[in-house]
């Protein structure tokens, strides 16, 4: 299962973190227990099943909330 690190624009409030966390965890193909939104570094780390969802779809879920995705890194486990 690939592991993704998504760099976001600077997060300004804890509620931003909760919105992103909820949106990413609700996506089919994302391993819910692996989702970690890091407030201080403005990153989202997660594992996902690339047969069910793409990194682009995960990014789109975040940008739809109004947060800019600066870059993403995906590593195969």
C-alpha cells in the first residue's frame, strides 16, 4: 500500500486540521488509521490503496475544501 505525504499551504487553525482529517478519512481507499494531519508542518500523511483511489483524487478532496496542495510525494511500501 503506497504511503503519501502531501504538503499543504500553511494551516492557520486547528479546525482546518479537523476538516482535512475528516475529508481524507471519508475517502474510499484511504487507510483511516494511517491519516495524520500535522498542524505545525502543514502536512498530511496517509496510506492508500492505489487500486481504489489516486493521489490526485485525494488532493482534489483537499483543494475542494479550499486548501492549496503545494506538492505530494508517494512512496511504495
